[in-house]
C-alpha cells in the first residue's frame, strides 16, 4: 500500500476543468500553459466566461442525428472556467489550432507574421509573466463528426476564436485592470 501512496504523492494534481459546450461569447484569458502532460505536449488556455449565448444548437437524440432535435444546449455560463486543451503530440490538427488561437488573441492574420515572429510571440505568451492574462477573446463553437477510427460517427464540439480589439474591451488599461483583479481573485499557483 505504501507504494501506491508514494505513486499518488509523486503525481501531479489533476486540475481538469470543464470543456466548452455549444455556444458563443467572450472569455477572459486567465492563463496559457504549454507543457508535457500524460498524453504528451499539451497547450492549454485556461479561461473564464464573461458572456455567452446559445446558437440554437440542440441535443442529439442519436449519434447520427444532425442537427439535434432535443432541448437547446445551454452554453457555458458567465463565471464558469472552461479550459481549451490541445494535445500537440496526439492530434495532427492541434498545432494549427493553437496557431489560430494565438493569431486571434493578438489580432494578426497568418500572412502578417513570419514563423520566427510567431514563435517569439508564443514564447512570450507562455512566459511566467503571462502577458496574455487579462485579454478577452471571442469564441464560437461548431460540431464536427469523427470520420475514422474507434470513435467514427461521434460528434465533437470544437472552438473557433476571433479577436477582441482595443475598442471592444482590450485596451491596455482594461487589460491591466482585469489582470490586477485576476492576481487577487485567481492567482497563478505554478
């Protein structure tokens, strides 16, 4: 039994949060992480929902039903903290998903930045100083059916990101104010 206790003691505590569900809105960036987890290198955007609304998505009564005909799916509610993990070593689409997220967060198009500039920006965002903390970013979910493998036919919810400009709440002063509030109410512990 002692070996089991030592194994548990030596593991990293699981801080899994909720996922994004069908909806759209604006989230606050609390923390951006990129490190090796159980299934390899993983990027995680830890967020807090500021505003959300349903897009008309309904619960599917069967796995093949598209669109769903059940009750409306309630979106992530304001104040909840959905995470956005991207398993970089496991899913071929994950690196491109992270790139799209970072470009949307910073308000650039892919054609406007070189690979080196992008890499430097990503490295800065992941720094211990967390310069993205306090930024707002807009999200909207979409569903896509798995086309192959063990989960063929299963519907998954994915997130598209879009930029929130300074005039919409991402001015330097507004970001600094939100960041200061986060530092008090939800300090980074790692």
